[in-house]
C-alpha cells in the first residue's frame, strides 16, 4: 500500500520510515509530491484534533491514503507556571513561530530559570484511508518516555528535532546524542506506531478481502 505521511518535516519522515519499515507499505511524504499545500489552521485543543485537521485536509486534496501526526510537550515539574506549559505550542511562543535555534535558546532559558525540566511528548495520529475508513489513536504507546531538558545544549543538531540537543536521559544523565542509541522513547514510540498501522492494515484486509 502507498501511504502518504502528511508532513514536510524530513526528520519526522525518517523516524516514521524507521518505525514502519517492517510493514507492507510504501511510505512517502508531501515533499515528494508536486502539489500546493493548503494553509491549515491547527487550532485544535489536543494533539489528536490537530492530527485530524491535517489528515482530513490532505485527504481532501489528494484522495489517497494519508495520515498526519501531532504532538504536545508537557513538563512534569511542579514549579512551572501553567502559562509556560508548551502543550501544543511547542514552536509557537508569544505568537511567534520559533526556528530550531530559537527553540534551543528558549527552552534552555526555561531550564536556566526553573531548573532541569522533566518532560515528555504526547503524540496522536489520524489515518484516513477513505471516507469510510478512518483510524485514530492517542494511546500511551505513542508517547515518549520522560526525559530531562537542560540548559546547556549539545553541539550536535538535527534539523526539525531541535530539542534533542537539550535532551538528557533520566537514568544515565547522558545526552541522548552521546548514547549509542538515541533512545529518548523512540523505540517505544516506533513500536506504538508500528502496532497502530499493523492493526489498521489488518482491519482493511478484513473489510476488502474477506
């Protein structure tokens, strides 16, 4: 099955491609398509609502199986003011969309002011095969493991995933970039997405071939 990941973020596509490598899908993304992308107002209140907005918009444009994901970043520290919880606005701060360097500067500043930040990503996915076959999930298996954001960034950068430069493993106290495997919950997340799409494919086989 050809499956379109509704994203232009190359880092996210590479991560998802790794997650779904054992499934019978041909994964592509919006960068590989000669289309004018719609301007989607991601005004949902949850990661799932935003994932749904994007997936339906891309399906209406492409009329092919497409899915979108969305994430929220949440701090577990008790001393963080509620208005500083990123939630869905990981990149948008005070009305401005931050680039990668600005994100590193902003979140390292929070860690400097409030101390090390224990955080996790909450992820959601919406897969639109057609108008009758729509699958969604916000299962905990899609969420990252808790990790720490510190004030001193690692020298390494990955475009599209800027906060990896500030991310430290809770147990080992190592930067994830210094670990043999960048495992800030990615192996957990990858399995969660793989299980989700494997379940979707099995349901589609039942509906179309049984």
